[in-house]
C-alpha cells in the first residue's frame, strides 16, 4: 500500500522472544499489568509516518487529550470515549495505559509532526484472540487522510514487530467515514452485526464488523 511507504518504526518492544515469554507468569489474567519492565517497553514504541508520530500517551498529554476528545461526535461514534470528557477522564485514561499489558491494550497518541497531538489510535483485545483497531481524531484533523495514515502504520507495525496476522474492527452502521477508513485499509465486512454501546447514544447501536488478514 503506497500510503505506508516511508513508515519507520523504532524502539522495538521485547515481548516476543522465548526468554520474555518465559518471564511472563502463565497464570497472569489478561489485562493485568506486567510491571515496570513492560511499562518501559511501552515507552519505546514509536511509529513514524511522513506526517505523524504514534507514541504512548504520557501524563503531560492529558490536557491535549481532553481538549481533543471532548466532542460529542467522538463519543457518539466510539465505544470507549465518555462525554463530556473531563480532566479526570484523561488522567484515569493515562493511569490505565500504564497498568495494562500492551498486548491487550495498546493505545497510541497520534501526534502530527507540525501541529501536535491529533487523536488516538489503538489495538485492543476484546472478544477474539486477535486485536481490534480503533481510532478517533480531534475535529480539526478530520478529512485529511490522517486516520488512514495512522491506522495503516499501526497495522504495519503490528504485522512486522508483533507478528499479528489478523486484525478486526467495527464501525457503527451510520459512521460512514470510519467504514471508508477501514475499506481504504483493506478491511472486509464479515457480515456480522454486533450491538455495541457508546457513551453518547441511548441505545445499543448496530456495529458492522470488519476483518483484515495482515
Ligand atoms: C472517523 C474518523 C477517524 C476519520 O478520520 P479522517 O482522518 O477524517 O479519515 P480519512 O481522511 O483517513 O478518511 C475518511 C474517508 O471517509 C470519507 N468520508 C468522510 N465523511 C463521509 C461520509 N459522511 N460518508 C461517506 N464517506 C465519508 C472521506 O471522504 C474519506 O474517504 P476518501 O479518502 O475516499 O475521500 C474521524 O472522523 C473521527 O475521529 N470521527 C469520530 C470518531 C470515530 O468515528 N472513530 C471511529 C470509530 S469506529
């Protein structure tokens, strides 16, 4: 895919060598933190594209995240973004990032090289043994191909560095822009419709599931 040309990844996490796997307690419940070493590995993840840098969000990013995320259209179209989005939500989000296993939850800040923080993209294990990709951008960044560039780079990273072979996603049926992003990235509709909740819609919403082999 041409839009992935020029993607550079650095700071390879070291979670996949046999020695590392042996170091992980076999009975660790999914999502429980892996301790300081893994927190450090998370900090090493940096994915670069021509316009963007994807990196772990830090305490100092809370105000930017709140500014970008506090938009009812973002809450309406995602399953995890509350509305209104307060500084407490932002701080709790960063605390969560530091505690979870990056193989289960890997949210990355999308930083525009010229304009600063733009939104989030992430890989999250939910219902399946593979990850789902999700993303949102602050409104000023919509309509410039940024979601496609960020998500494409993360998928490329997941394939090359983490060894992921399948990634799924889902978009609310009325969110055509997100469906288009996934289509541009090569995702296909599975035909399955799940009912999912957002913080800004009263009822569960039809969610069109998509999948891509990397
Ligand atoms: C969805 C979202 C991430 C898209 O980000 P973006 O950077 O504008 O996406 P891109 O520019 O990479 O691609 C958007 C595509 O959708 C198209 N599009 C935009 N609005 C559309 C609409 N109402 N109907 C159909 N297509 C639409 C654009 O034309 C573009 O396609 P193109 O490149 O073929 O012209 C952004 O709007 C957003 O953050 N929305 C709120 C949160 C959200 O929906 N997250 C996704 C949850 S599944």
